[in-house]
């Protein structure tokens, strides 16, 4: 009869193998138009997938979320970049070797082709909120899109997912919205199966909404912050982009991704002030004065303060394309911005209020006190 230590050693491998066999690992297999399988793996660490994704514009706000999601699914993610320091945080978004960096230039067709030639899917998140000395909005949103989509078509990439903007319309008086609209047309003309995604103004870490309103430097507005839109959580948009890769029915479709509730910027500013226990000043300046001033500052300074087109956009409410698909078509329910103000704005509180609960909890406590007083009466 084997001794107890020997018996334990002999049965241990069997137990380990049995545990591995019972481990829940699920995969969804989709066959793409070129016959390549896309395998989605869930459970455990990322495993070797049969597909490669290129994400242009990955160093922006939305990029980190889609890169991390794809890397966790076993994708090899190619990240084209322009600035060495801007990509550092993406090195940790996937397992070793999952995220591959390639230097590129939006005006260099060869560098773009090198970035997409081995890919099954290409995401284009490239966008400019304001013009710079090196790139106009048309350079980025139209000509840049054209070069990327031509490379996608040349190498017969299975999927191309183009992140545009809400209110994208070639006829818009806003240069940003107009160039985004032309970019969509270019993408569809060259690659008809393009999936177009139009996110509403996004909130989250490093956003241009909550953090901007909480900043003391955000002083001037031209429309009393009355423009209205449905703010959307950047994490929800990242999840939606991931789902589109594994759903062939999203090809050649247009998606409007927006939050569950409509707000004006002024209403969101009230949420921000209540959460950080501070009152930020917002000075209204007539459009005829602020717009040319912002345009002049944008041309003279190297850093972003305000551009003329950003002033113009303050007079454009979000318009929803009713024919487009939404989160609902992806089986998702987006989050409301009011549930996340504490999470993203706590760092703007002073030490006096830093440890207080979220503003919503404080208000509920105050309401309970008021109700008890009424009951006693």
C-alpha cells in the first residue's frame, strides 16, 4: 500500500487536471466575411485569439477602455502612436505581448498601411476637438479618415468601426460637426460595411465635461451653458465598441450612443458644484465677441484654451438620428451621469469636505430629517 505522502503526490495531478476541465471557459465563434473565425473567450486570463485589432487614436480618452477590453478577450491590439510619452499607460492594459505599439503619422500612408495589414478589425478613434498649427479639423477628420479607410480596403480587413460624433452633419455651421459628417461619407464610400458610431459628450476620467466644469479655469461661455445633450459614460461606449466586434450584424450600421437623460451644461454644472462643495463662476460673453477672441487665442497659443468652433458648438443642441441603432440594440442600458459625479469629482473637494458621502446621500439624509420633523408635527 502506498504511503500517505506518495498517495497525495499521485492523486494531486489528477485533481488539478479535473479542476481545469471543470473550469468554466466559454467562447463565441463568429465567421467573418473573409472566412476568418473571431473567437471571444471569457473566463480566466486572456488566451490566444485568432484576430488582431488596430486602434487608431488609442491614446485619447476613449482609447484605453477599448484597448483593455480587446486585450482581455485575447486580441492582439496594435496601437499606432505619434508621441512616445502619450502611450505609456496603455502598456498595462493587456497581458505581456498583447499590446503592440507602432509609430505612425496621419499623413504617412505607408505607416498607416503597416499598422493595419495584419488586422481583422480597425477602430478609428482619431479626432481633434480644436485645430492646431499642424493639423486642421479637415486634415484629421476627412483626409486622415480617407487614408485609414483606403488602407483598410487595400488589405481587405474584415471590420472597420469608425467613431464619429453626435450631430455629425456635412451641412452643420460647426466646422467640427461638418468635418465629422464628411468623414462618415468618405468612410462609407470607400468601405460600405463601415460601422459608424456617434457618441454623445462623454464623461469619465480625463473627460472634457465634468472635469472641465469643476476646474477653476473654465470661466467663459457664450450661451449661458444652455446647450442640451444626453451625456454618456465613456465606459459604456467602450463596452459597446467591444460588442460590435463580435456581432456581425453591426456591420454597415450607424449607432447613436447617448445616455438615458437629457441635460443642459448649466444643469450638469449644478451637479458638479453640489458634489465638490464649491461654486464655480461662469461668465457669459456675447458670441460676437467670444468667438473671434477664442479663434485668435487658438492661433497664437500652443496649448488648448478655447477655439472659435467650441464657442459655435455651444449653440447646437444634440439631435438624435431616429433611424440609427442605440445601446438597446446591443443589449445594454447606459448609466446616468448623476450616479458618477462623486466617483470622478471627489478630488476637487477641499480637505474639509473630502470624506463626506456623495451629495445624493447627503440630500437623502436631509430629506429624512425633514420628513421626521413633519411627522412629529
